[in-house]
C-alpha cells in the first residue's frame, strides 16, 4: 500500500488517528459510516505497509522543566566520521533529533535542556569532547508558534 493507493477513507482514518491515536475503531466507524471491521482492516493494512508506525503521546516540555530548545549545525571533520558521531549523539539525553544533511552542516540536531547553564555544560563537556566534530553553530529557539504533522 503506497501513498498513491490510499483512498479517501484511509486518509480520513489517518487524519483522525493523528489527532488522537486512541480513538476507538467503533467511533471512527460511526463517523465514516462503515463497520468497525472495515476500520480495523484498513488500519492493519496501513500498519503492515509501514504507513502507521505507532502512536505517540504529546507532552509539554516546559512543564517538565525543559525551557531551552536549540538547534545545532555540526560540521564533521570528514564524512566518514558520521557513524561515530551519530553513535556518540545517541548517548546524550539532551539530543532529541538528528538529521544527516546536505549543505554547510553534515548533521543538524535538536537539543533540549533545562537552562542555558545546562546547555553550556552540554556544549563544552559533551559535544566538544567528540573529536570528529570540526565545529558547530548553535541557534536558540525563542518560541515554537507552529508545530504540526503532515496531512495525508
């Protein structure tokens, strides 16, 4: 099942599940005027195709004390250093996303910390300790006014 083979019902199911992954199949069936078995079969097919890979809980990071979000562009010493640097980044709780990129940076990462002091500690004691990193650029996020999932 590829994206172009999703019909309107599949797309509608995805949109509703993206809003609330715990929506009961019976509720979806009533909404779309089909049987709950139909919803179950459609969801199973999308899972088997790898379109639906799981469900997630959305949390407010600030309420957990994570007040600083930043993005770091990382320039590697050589492209072959990518796997080693990636393995190091996986060890750091502060790193929540890693992207292997084109352009000025070999890697672009998202980092969250409780404070600027904690960010500074991360940069000095953890990130700069990775000898395969040539240099970095840090961009601190002041606000996140828009965050959304794609619409199928």
